[in-house]
């Protein structure tokens, strides 16, 4: 049975244990969630580069492919994709002395790779900011009030004396993940500490304009056409519930030639509508129907996703899935929505981020 040692960010003793383990060169693997986003890959590549600079042999293994607008991240070309290079990925995982699990907290989030990870004997370190962590880890650095896993990697680096390894490349990885997870420093999780970190990352060489341009200004024309189609044809407004949503069919995904990452951001537009408190994207990904939930204020979409759609995430940003058809998933969503809307207001607002 795996030793379960909860490390909260104030537990310096356990942190010391982990750092002692890293005092000699180790073979390390780093992984993150399925369809990794800017925070998932930014935090993984930042940690990987720091560990390699310290003399370890670290490798990032992704459960699957990622959006092409993240390919510029330093080290992205060395990531092993479990789906397209399964045997190389399995070897990297089985040879690791330690596995870092970044930006997720349940093995279900790494899909098929979870079956391999479950069989590993090595200790595992969870570094994450989502709610409801499962106990698969050996060491944990977890804080739901953190803006991003990148912020946690930065805090960890400062706490354990790795800050000299935050070079311009690491800084750009951390900048990228913090930027994408905070909606470009807009969400309430953007504390003064986040801005201080960003200032430090810029002083270490992060080119903020380059990062923003790489992530947001490389859109394929087909994506813009798809967005236009969604706005004019697909947006469904439920004014009585203050909800707006899109339901996208597999045929539409194919027709517009959508690739991984092309729908990122779509759900946010529905939340831009005046009066809307919850926005949802339901999309048929063939293998399963995926859902994205976003909300404003005291609307705990992570609970809704957990209760009805086998998902979870953050208070105001969560995801889920369904093995039903798109039509049945949409019908179920519309069926369970009124009861959820009725609970709004009874819920406490999301925990206020700590200001220091
Ligand atoms: P997105 O809608 O951008 O895919 O995800 C929003 C947030 O919810 C992210 O923090 C993501 O990691 C999390 N998330 C997305 N899908 C799932 C899911 O199926 N299960 C859980 N637990 N979290 C998810
Ligand atoms: Mn994140």
C-alpha cells in the first residue's frame, strides 16, 4: 500500500523529505491531465527544465496531444505523447524514481494512462489547485486558492531554494500557464502575489508580449469561422435561468476541421453576455461527449459537474463528460438545470484568495 503523506504548503517537514529525495540525481517523470492546457504544459515544462538544470533526468509524458498554440513552449518538442508513442511513454514511466502529477488530482483525468500509472511502484507528488483531490499520491503540494499550478511551481521553487533555476525559458512557461488559467489576469484568483510573481518572471526574462501573441494571435481562419457560426447559429440562451450554452455535434467538429484546442475560449463568450451567470459547452468528441462549465459569482459549477457529469474542477470553471449521445446529454443537462439554479444564492461564494 502506498504511503499517504499529506503535504500542505506549510508542512515544511514533509517537503524536506521530498527535497532530500531529490538531493541526488534521479530519473523523474512529470505528467499532467488529458488534453493539457497552458497551465498543464507550462507547469510541467517549467518543472522539467528546473529539474534537468539540477542534474536530474526529467521527462514530460502527456496522456495525449495538446493544442498547437502551445508548441512554442520551451521543451515542448521533447514531450512524450502516451497516445502516439505508448511504448516510449510506458518506458519513461516505469523507469522513473518519482512521478510528478501536475494540474490534476484524480487518475481518471489521465484517461487510459491511468491504468499504467496505477501499476507504478514509485512515489508520486501531486501539485495541483483543483478541488476534491483523490488519495493516489505520496506527497502533495495543493492549494485551491492558487491561480494556477504554475503559481504553485513558482512558490515551491522559491520555498525550496530552486529560484536560481528560473531562467527566461522557465519564466515564460510559468507566465503562460498563469496567463491562461487566470483569463489573462482577470479572474478573482489573480491576487497581488500573482502580479508580483509576474513582475519577477518578467525580470527573469519572460517576454510577455511574445507569450500572449503565441497563445492568442495564432488562430486558424477556420476557428474564427467556427466561432462566427456558433454565435449566429448555435448559441442557446435560457434567460429565465441566466444560462447560455452551445451544443456542438461531431459533424460540426468535422465540418469546420476542428483540432485539439480549437474550441478553447468558446464557452467564455457565452459568459460575456450581460446577465448570464453560467455558460456551458457540450461537444461531441466521438469517444465521449465533453462538457465545459463556467460561472460568475456564487454558482458552484464544480459541484454541478461532479454531481451530474462525472467531472469537477474549480468553483467557477469545471469540466465533465458523458457517454450518452449529444442529444441525451443536452436533454439531461436541461432536466437537472432548474434544481441547480434553485440552489444559487444558498451557496457560499468561492473562497477568497489569500492576499499577502
Ligand atoms: P475545461 O472546460 O477548460 O476543459 O476545464 C475547466 C477546468 O475543469 C480545468 O481546470 C480542468 O482541469 C477541469 N476539468 C475539465 N474536465 C474535467 C473532468 O472531466 N473532470 C474533472 N475533475 N475536472 C475537469
Ligand atoms: Mn490549472
